[in-house]
C-alpha cells in the first residue's frame, strides 16, 4: 500500500479484524504507529451499513490512545 508516508506491506502491519457468525473475515483495518502519530493504512468492510468500519476505527482509536498518540490520520482516495 502506498501512502503519503511511504510504502507499506499490509501483511506486516498491526491491525484488527471482524468476523461473522461463520468465522469469515468481513472487515479489516491496518495501522502504523510512529512517535505520537497513528496512521491508518487500510480499512476494508465487506458488508455495508452494519457499523463494521466504525467498530474497526474505534479499535484503532483505543490502541492509539493506549500508545499515547496525539494524532490519528487516515487518507482517503476516490475509491472510498
């Protein structure tokens, strides 16, 4: 994944996922923390209007707070 801060291999990043009742992944978020900044690198939700993206965002916000980050960033593209 290419972002304004560089090139990231999402398979190596920290993240969270959400599964459905059949244990299939239906949402995934990856992030990178440097110094006091947390950058969300990817956010994918396979089922719309169920709050999956919001739930994943909240999980990263909590992690960023635990890591004493004072800035959380997310860049969107035309695909979003």
